[in-house]
């Protein structure tokens, strides 16, 4: 029960890593606010999690939604201990192939979404003199990844913002860290494969596996348990870090 009695907000919790994290956090004793734009997915996760978990329909790109989210959770539980900024989107394409609309959408959700959610939660954490923020970065934020110009830029911004936030808020007892996952087999990745490799999904999945030294794709639980570590008191000396969970994607490459 490493999160016993703590209140956690998880954005993008209606599927994938957010869903897995909501279930793990609740099993470890946390009161979890399942936040997502997807009413069906978010409601399902909150029901499956059970206990004190509840669903909040909110868009991380909406200042009003984020203000309402922070206010609702604070009124319900009296405090906010953990914010997991997990919600995100992607698009495929090199810089010259990316439209302005695509660029703005990815930057707004991935980077501005972290800004908006954190801005609404941080004041309560400052008043408490404690708090824990986990931002979802990506392997694309620390190394080049072809055909992901907008996504890489947005996650690079999240990685840099994490360190800036930590420098600002350490004096208030707030820890801010980032997760850096590799390729995780989520509904998002499955949808990507179906859209772009419909003629041979199995081969495309095998090609993705070859990116990792592990030779496998990660699971949402792999990242969820890493988030649990950062959210727990076991990580009390971890400040402004980027925890890499990528099966060796960024560590090196095997040549046969």
C-alpha cells in the first residue's frame, strides 16, 4: 500500500498507460481521479477500478476543464498529492510533411496540456508543502526518431519543462519527474499499426520490437509500475529525473 491515503489525478486514464496506472495506484491505496475526454473509456476504467476512484470528463487542452478538474478533486478529497500528466497524442511525418494544424494539435495536447494541468494543481501542492508531479515524456525526447517531428518536439518540451518545474518547486516539497517510455503496446499503438500498416500488421509489430534490445514491446503495466515508483515515498530522493522505461531502445542497437 505504497500510496495509502494519497489522492492522485491521472490524465488520459481512459485506456493504455493511464488505465494501467489508475488500477495500479488504486491497488496501492490511492484515491484516483480518472481524467479523460473519452466518456466511455473513462467511465469503464473508473468502474473497473472501483473503490474511491471516479471519472472526470476533461480535456487537458482546455484551461476551463483543468481548473474544474483541480477544483473538483480538491473539494472531494481535500488535497491533491499526485498529478500524472499522461494524456497525449501523436502524428506521423517529417517536418516538411506536417501541417500547421497537426503541429498545433500535438503541441497543444502534449506540451500545453502539461502546463495547464500543472498550473491548476501546483497552488494546492504549494499550500500543502508537498506534492508529486509525473510528466509523460518519450524516447523521442532524448533521441532522434524519424517521421515524428511534431511529437518529438512536444515531448522534448515536456522533458525540459520537467526540469524547470523541479527547480521552481523543490522549495515547496514538490517532486517533478518524467517518464521516458519506448514503444509500448497500447490501443494507441495498435490503432497506428492498423492505419498505416493494414496490409501486414504482424510484420510492422515485429519491426517495432526490433527497436528495443529486449526484442519485445512494453506493456502499459511496465510504465504504470514505473509511475508508481516515482509517485511513492520510495522515490523521495528522486528530483527532476527522467526514468527511462524503453526495453533498451535508447541504450544501443544490436547488429547481427
